[in-house]
């Protein structure tokens, strides 16, 4: 039988799948690291916690009254730093979260820490205005006194180691200070870096103090001299009201504070047994101003079980569009808020 000569064939090429696996794995790790650690100049906004305001306020020197209902302040949760690519992806697909550019929440020229300081100053001014407007609304406010009151000081600014909250400034650069405008004129009278001398009443002591003004870091201020203090008209209060804002920043809890303080000082139950969420700035005369993130605050209010939501009058539509079951009421002043609450039917206290 004829035999064919044997032919030696080369071995089949080995499968190189493991090399492709290494490449894919490496790409996955690289993408994961980029997504997890590379930040982009966006921040997330979403519903923040709601707070029972009565638990944050303490009044001494006057009889106080309880309520069957409760006032809640509402907040917006803001990311503490720019988001990563993965966090941005979550924000894009989650309807409860919004992505915003940095300059929406951080003023141009400020670092994140500096913006936090400005937010805390806004909160302290809001608390002071809430106290004064509430006392005025219930007939306990006194006339303003000459001088400029230091409401708060910002860390890292010239006033931080010189002035204290509660200080009354009565003179600056040898000129009498009767109001905040007088003091501001003296602060900006010379370029940043100049020495500002002050006469300050602190408790029972009168002090002569000085500081060197700094340059405002806010880009639009163009280096205007600042001291880094929140200033307000001075009042001598007939009672002691303290508000624990729990490190919440911004001015939007002013109306909530004012309503709760007033509610504590009058026999009338302003809540009528309702769970009333509140947002809105307030000034010394009781005018209510607009706030940001109303749609997120609506979600926070509903999550907390609020059945009424008081908002600035100009933001009623935005709040109503976001609401599913809470009743939205717009107000322009503290007195309008009182009037709106008095139209509510009384709810029986929970058993």
C-alpha cells in the first residue's frame, strides 16, 4: 500500500485572550480611577434635612408658650467640593439632584472655605434680623441705640482676633459712629491695608481697639477694604434669645426663626397644630425675601411630613410646581405670615 509521506505541520497559534483581558482590566481600572477621583467644576444640589426650629431656639427673660404643631426650616444639600465624574453621572440620572456650575454657589474670587465663611455670616445676620423682627411683631422691641452692632466675625479675616459678636462700635478713626453706614464709610475711607481704630463697648467695658483692613476676596469688589464682620443696627434687647443654627449657612431660615420666636412669646398657637415648613429671608422690618433651591426645599418639607409650606411670595409658582401634596402659601412680610396661619383650620394634636 502506498504511504504518503508524513508532513510536519506547525502548531496552532496559542490563544492570546489573556493579553486582551489584561488590556480590558487596565482600561477598566483607569476609567474607574478617573471617574472616582477626577473632579469637574460642578456641584450637586438636592433636598437637605429639615429642622424643628423650636428645638433650636431658647428664650430667657420672658414667659414662653408651647405649640401643638411645629415650624420646620428647610435646607438644600450642597456638595462640599466639586463632584467627580461618577458623582456627576449620578446627578444627571437622578431627578432629585441637580448639577450646577461652581459660580452658582461660590462667588467669583472666593475659595470654598471663604464662601462657607460668607454663608455663616449670612446666617448670623439672618438670626439677628429674625430676633429683632419677631420682638417687634409681638410688641417687645425697643428703639435702636447709636452705634453699629457686630453680629458675627469671619475666620481668616482681620476682625477675627479683634472683634467679638455683640460688640457695639461707637467710634471709628476718631469719628462718631451712630449707625452701620457711618462705620462702613470709615472702613472704606482708606485703601486696604490701612489701620482702623475703634472705640468698642463690650459688656460693661469700653475698649480702644485697632485692626488692619484686608482686601475683599470677592472679584466684583475689586479689592475693596473689608474687616470680615457682619454688622447691623444696634438694639438693646429686653430678653435673651439664642438660636442654634447647627452650622447651617445662608440667610433663608430667617422667616422660620422669626415665626418660631414669635410663637413662643404669645399665648396664641400660630401653628394651629399643623406641621409648617418655612423658607424665606427676613430683614429687621419683617420683609420676606426670596431664597434659592425652592424645589429641593419642597421635597425636604414633604419628606418631613409638612402639610403647609410658607415661601416668599415671588417663589410660589416654583414651589407649587414642585409640590405633590403640601399646600404652598406665599407671603411677603412676617405679618402676612401671621395672617396666613390664622386662616388655617385647627388640627387636633397627635395622640
